[in-house]
């Protein structure tokens, strides 16, 4: 194991959600961005991640001059708080222009809107001081397979990414895969798909990925394996840790909440790949449980980081030499119990 490093932590304004779900209204009052920034600072987090319209509200109706002005004001607010922007992501799933897809829409006008919005997102990120753009391709898929050509959709995705790369020669694009929801089937459901598409772009070195625990589980994959896979390519540039109770809707449960051993394996993969040693952040994309009271509003974030740091201790104190001895002997039953007892504190 390489010399231990200190992790830096991040979350987004949406992670202090108000409890609304598809079946019911909010259960907590709406809070301002300033309040959320105060919570991030109070909790000792290092960075904030943004959608473009978190940074510049109502972005579609702002001029370029207004966009620049508001982005500069936000950058000052973050700097005054000692916080940096980790990523900015174009929110391409809310607009009426993206009902049937954004970059892969069958309507050229909608594709044009998606690209223009993405280029403005890059402009916001530049003002905020980050070069990392995250693409969660929420509506890049189909409800009906016959409605689109999969090959043509891949070509459209590559075309859009190439235009983003050309717009700013320093920007990096991190693709965040998810297999479904809101679309029935997504075109880039896994890290393997994301990294394959990266190779088709004009500058593959500037196209990487973001792994989310829950998204990997929804794809039927082990998040720790996805971390190792992306790291083998040097393409794990950001991370959304959370948890997921099976193949359901995207739950965004606190990290380690449903599967503590799976969380241990993810931290172990991060440690062996030295994630964070090159400046990467550990972001928690988690939400409060709907019944959460106002006074407990930030507990899911505090608990996720606490669990992560406890698991870092567990990984670093794990008897790797003993484990390797059992692996050489193919004594996997003993290895299995060794991990369980280590997690239980024995």
C-alpha cells in the first residue's frame, strides 16, 4: 500500500433535498443556496458540485453577459467560504426541449439546444475554476427501441462531446453512466460503455468517467469492480458514493447503509488505486430519508463521511499479508470469514 493520503469531500445543493418524490410533495421547507453553502462549510466539506442551473439559476433565460456576471459572483462567494467547485454538469433532463433525449433527440432543434446549453455550462465551469464537466446522460436512451438507431445515437453522442472538447481546449468530460431511469434503456449504461465511447472522440485523453455506487448496482455490477476498471484506464475522475437496496429506483441511500461489506470493498478499491492522491474528490450523492426532520437535515451527509472514514481505517488496518496467504492457498472460506470478522471488530 502506498503512503496514506487525506481525502477531500464534496456534495451538491440537491443533496439537501426537501423530501418530494413521485408520489408526494416536499416534507421540508425550501432552503436558499446560501443556507446550503453554510451547511457544507459547517460540516467541513471541501468542495461543492453543481448543475449549471445551480450555479446560474434560470440559465436558459440569461444572456451571456448575465451568465458571466452571476458565475463570477458565485465564484467569489465560494472563495470567501474557502470552498471550490468540483464539477459542473449541464442539467439536460428538465427542459421541454429534452423530453425525447438531448444529444440523441430525433429533433435537430432539440439537439441544437442541448449542445448550446452544454457549451454555456463549460463557460460557467471555467469562471468557477474547474475544468471538469460531468455528463449524466439521463435521457440519452429510449422508451421504445424502434424509435431510435442505437448506432446513430452513439455517433450523435460522440459528435456532441467533440464539440465540447473543441469549445475549450482544457476542459475534461466525465461521463456518469446509469442503465435506466428516467429512460427505459440508456445508451451508455456502464463504465465500459463510457470508456469505449471516449475512444471514439477527437481527444480520448480528455474523456473519462464518474462512477456512482447506485448506478453500478442498478446495472447488476459491483461498484468496486467498476472503480478498478476505470482506474486501470486512468479515467476515474470523480465519484458519487451512496448505496442501493437492490434493483429498484435510484435510492441514493447513505454510503454503507444497505451493504456495509460492499462499501468496504469500494473503499479498498479506492485505496489500492490511490484515488484522491491526484486531487480527486469523494462526493456523496445521497438524500435524506423522506421522514427526516429539519433538525436532522444534514445527518445523511455527516453519516456517509463518517462511514467512509471508518472504512478507510478498516481498509488500512486489514491484514493484507494474511489475506494474500489465504488467497494463495485458495482458502476462500477463511478469507470470507476474515473479512466479516474484521468488519465486526474482531
